[in-house]
C-alpha cells in the first residue's frame, strides 16, 4: 500500500513537472515571438516614416510587414497550443520573410533600417533557440 502510494505520488510529480516544463517552454516561445513581432513592427513603422520623409518606399517594408504578421500568427499558434508541426510550419514562413528582409536591409542605404534590424535578428535567434533549432551553433544563441 505504501509502495503503491509512493509510486503514484512519484508519477504524479513527474507528470506535473513535465507539464510545467511544456508551459514554461511555451511561455518562453510566446515571449520570444512577441519580441520578434514588436521589433518587426518597429522596422515597418520606421520604414513607413522614412518613406513619408523621402517619398520613396523602402524595399524591405513589405517583407518586414509579412514578418511581423507571420510572427503574430506563430505567437497565436503557441498560445492556442497548436501542434508542433503547425508551429514549425509557421516558423518556416517566418524564416523566409526574415531572410528576405535581411537581404533587403543589407542592400539598402538606410541607417535606420540597419539599426532597427539588430533587435529583429536578436529576437529571431531567440525564437530559433526556443524551438530548439541549431542548438550547437554559438551564434544562434539569443543574447543574455
């Protein structure tokens, strides 16, 4: 009787620990996605402001908007406890937009875009980290 109770308590403790780990991981991923969305929106806002000043729409603005929108979708998927496959598919769309924006910012003459893109990269890497992508690469670890 005591052994059965001990085993039951141990199993229950492990289940709760496992569930709290999932909740913690989802919370970290939600926060990382929220930061990426915020930073991508900052890039969009500043691109829009720059376009208003120069009457020339930056090439990266459309893809930065897509990055912000796709990151919003990822955050919602995590909050709604979507399947891992759906979360990874959502991240694949983010990855494509991120790389498009990165290339466009690199080819732009905008100091503001380059300044704004640093936090986007840090947030993107944090999302990668929370998804467990490229854990062996030091450069993919989010800033401390």
